């Protein structure tokens, strides 16, 4: 029997640790939190210091019983949850739920799951840090207060099911404000001049006009001045430069770089990093520190010297500029620098290699560059052209790693200039003046939103991924790619002393996996800004994070901090409920009149989403509705676009004596024919697709369905054996039924399908299941209450007798 029980959060962590601790230790997992605020009601005693009411989570009740049994047979319980506030809180809740006496508990923390780190942690246990617990408790209570009081206001004034949160609403606000900046941006054109010069050895290089030319007339005038001009190298400037490596990863920089280099979402990055940490490959992945331990610095230097040479070693200790960063922690790094590849599966391995390269590069020498600037004089013209080149004299850290940027991926290396001498005459091949356009700020991607949140002090390493997941799951933000639009631009060219011009076209405005606010996000954001400006004020949200830090440091009482917030917040909630009109919260925007009927057309939020409506004042004439298309918003949809939307549903033609109709549904545009639906891909527009194309799509769908169908039964046409994404299955009316291993799909009889369908349990409807569970709970409670009453009555009777 083990004398010690170790409790960690995850089974993967438990499995890794079991190998490092002796036979006197058993390791079990709590699978994260075991207690939380009670689901019923506010569960915070507002009148008595905001004391929270906790309960063991329903899905953890069995686990807590099991842990309680395990605790009884050991001498000591070691709580080895993560070292951040959340981990400290999990340990505290475990102590409370398991009713552990303080003398029986030891708290251990470590930043990496290696034998050395774990044995060292067990040699230096400590008590649970109540200050860290209070900081997490303050966050949980504040978020419950905001969510519990604010969400019902949104239900009453806008729509049921909406939610608001301190950090999530601030993040949505940033996405909404960026979208409005883009929509309101007026692009201006300018001309960029570039000249290509050829040399006798066949090489060429490009020089550019150092300024933008604001008009086509100005660009043409410049080219005209260059007709017949002499071009010479007026000046050559060579100067050394250096490039330094980036710091090792923090949580946010890992999320950003994994997005740019690997295309991972923020949540995917954190899931993979968690697995690498639990397997002992990397240090703890929720951190805002840039510091590396002295052991790590030495290990990195040894690896660099051994693999690349001592000239590549340059030991550095980075310091963060963030006042809230916890410097006692470490940056994210490999636990063993000699291991260049680790992890299970391709994605884990790719993320590990990214972490390894970044950490190793941070301890490598600067790259040494030689930059060359050539000034090209033009006879008869005051303004010169400029050519720039760059040569790597010593690659340094670039041998291993180069940082990516938000817009362009890896930073572009400028090409080298060919050998030039001052006074050298140059031969102009061609000179172009190309029309370009100013651009608005880019939309946020997940990585750039995380960066912006961090810069503004909103949230902490542990909150970035859940915040981004929440705002997408709740329908406030869409992460998607959108196609650009064609744009015309002009280009003037000087070649052999002749100026020609041409009009060209390009695709502009295409977006790849960017964050777009929905109409609901804009409505909710405007409502919150108007009525609860402090709650989603970006500086206030950042200030709250600093207050949590102060609580963690023991400088502030968490109850007082919550009281100060609630004193102002609660009256605001009551005033908004009483005085703000529902129509004011979700306004209707009038677009104009229908040219055919004269009826008013409006844009508004309907029950199932944003629509344009052809209003009817006559009760006998039904109003007509059309859903907005991709990229259209209630606040910028035009009358012309609305009229276009009303063209659907649209009759395309007749096939097999039955009409074909195009429309846009919940899952995109489609053709309806003979009661069946065929999706329209990106290559087909529901407004323009013709009869021939529609017939072709219907026939292609039939062919695909025929390949999908393995078997159908005369006894019941709604029972079919089909080929699905995960293999053959039975579609039994509205139920999908698995085919047992070893049974051939094409040999199934109708009777066998019925048997398998009857043996497959019905999927529980979430709402029904919830009601049933609630009823069962009430039944148990009333039964227990009944027993208690009987017991009391018997005791009273006995006492009387």
C-alpha cells in the first residue's frame, strides 16, 4: 500500500510522473476542477462579503468519492497541480472537497515534468498559497456577477440566449471597432515608380522613386522628364548592420507564431502544447515571462556549440516590459535541448520543433549584415532614384530560425545589388509608374487579436484561447476566408523613350481565416457601450487584471475589490432594465422603397438572424424577407443590394416536368428540385446559374447519392444502408445505426436492420435530458426530505412517550 497519494489535473501528467516517483507514491488525476460555483442562482452572497457557494460538479461526484477512499489509506496527500492561479485554485478545491486536514496536505509545484524538477519539488513542498486562490476566486466571482446580471438584460432587450462577459465583450468590441474602421476607410490612389537597369554582364537591379506620386498627372510628368535622360551612380553607401533573435516564447507569442508559421488556431496550439508539457517535453505553456533558468541557458549554449560552433553562442537573458509578467516563471522551452524532435503525431512534432528552434535561436549570435544603398542620379532632374541591397556576412541565429510577421509571413530578405561604382553610367531597360492604393488596418486574425489583447493588458496567458473560442461559439465572431473583388488600376511605362499606358485588373480584399463580427456582435456591442460603458471599457478591463495581480500579491482584499465594482455595476443593471426600450436596443434601419410596389424596405434583426424586409401595411399582404449574404451587415447593406436579395427564391427552369428553384438557406445557396436539395459551390451564383448548369448539378448529385447507397428495402424506403464518412451505416428513418464488426453491409436484411435499430438507444435531446435530470434531482430531494420528516416525527413520539 502506498503511503503517499499525488493528485494532478490530467491523466497524461499522472502517467508521466508515475515513472519518476518510487513505489511509496501513487498518482491520480482530478481531470481539472472538481468544484465550481453552484449552477443554480447567483451562488454569491452579495450581502455578506460576496462569499461564493461551491458544489462538486455533477460529472465529478464519482471521482471525488473515489479520491476520498484513496485519501483514507495514505499518510500524505501531495497536490501537484499547475503553478498558476488556476492550478492553485484546483489544489485548494481538492483540499476542501476531500476534507483534508492541513497537516496531511503538501503542495508541490514545478515548471517542467522531468525527473530532476519533480524530485526537487517534492524535496521543497509548501502550503497552498491562499493569495493566489483569492485572485482566482475574485476572477470567478466577478465573471459570475457580470454574466448572471448582464446576460438576462440582453435576453430581455435584444434576444434570448445571448451572453456577455468582462473579457469576451472587450474582445468583441475590438473586432467590431476594427471592422467599422475598415468599412469607413476611404482608399486613396497613388503611383509608385520603379526603374529596372541592365548591366553588361547580363545582371539587372531595381531602383525606386523614394516618394509616392499622388496623381497620374504627376507620375506622367516624372516619366516625361526621364525621356532621353542619363542615369548614373551618384553615391554608394555600405554600412554594417545586425539582426538579433527574438526572445523565447511566451503563451501569446507561441500562439501568434504557430498561427503564422503552422496555420494553427489559438485553441489548437494550446491543446498541443498541453500534451507536450504533460509528456515532459516542454516547460509550462501558460506564462508571460521571457526568463530562462541558468541550467537552461547552459544547456542551450552546450547544444549550440556542439552543433554549430562556439562562434554561434551568445547567451542572453531577456526581460519583459510587461509589469504584470511573473519573472519567477520561465519562458516556454524544451526540457532537453539535445532532443530536436518530440511529440506524438505530426502536429505535436511541428509545434515542438517551433519551440525548440525559437529557444535555441534566442541564445545564438546576432546575424551580421552588410547593407548597400545606391543613389541613382537622373540628368536634368533634382530627385534621385534609390536602390537597396542586403548581404548576410554571418548568418548567426538565422541558421536556425527567423521570426514571421503578421502580414507577410517570413520577413523578406532584400536581394543583393550587383557590383557598382560611383560615376558609373547605367542603361535603363524600363521604368514603370504603377497605381497603388492606401489600405485600411487589416482585420484581426486569431494571432493578431491575442497580440492586441496582450498589449492592452486584457486577459492573461490562461484566458486568451478560451476567450477566442467563446466569442466564436456564441456567434459574435466568425473566423472565415472571403474572396476578394476585382479592381482596375493603371500603369504607365517608359521604354525606349516612349511612354505607353494600360489598364490592368487585380484581385484585392481577399481574406484568409480572419475574424469578422456578426450583426449580433455589433448590436450587442453598441448596447453594452451605451449602457455599460465601464464593463467593456478596454482600460477598465486591463485595470481589473492589475487588481487581480494585486490580490495575488496580497496587496488588496478580493472582497473589497468585488464590492467596489458591484456598487456601481448593479444599479446600472437595474436602471437599464427599467428605462431602455427593446426597440432602441435593436434598431430597424430604413433603406428606401421598392420601385415596383412602393413598399418600404428595412434592414433589421429577425428571430433567425439579420434580414431585409419588404414591409406590408396591409394585413392581407404578407411581408417578404431575405437573409443577408456573406459580408453584408445591417448597418451597411444598401437598397440596391436588398432588391437583389429579394430576387431569391428564383425559378431557373424545368427538369423532368418539375421546377428548379435557387435560394439561400442556413447552409448556403442551393437548388431545390422534386423535394430534394443540391448545394451550389463557390463557382455557381444562385442569382445567375442557368438551366443547363442546374440540370448538370442535379444529375451529379444523383450519381454521388447512388454511389453512397449500398442497399434499400421495399418494406420501408426510409431504411437504407449507406456509405458514410466513417464507413457503412444504417439510416433507419431519422436514426443512424452502427453496423457491428464482421457483418457485411450488402448482406443485411430488413429484419436485421430493424433489430439493430431497436438495440440502438435514442439520442437524448439536451433540453429533455436536462429537464429529466432536474426532475430526478427534485424527486431525490423530496424523498430525502420525506424521510427526514418521518425520522423527526418518530423521535418526537418517542420523546413524548
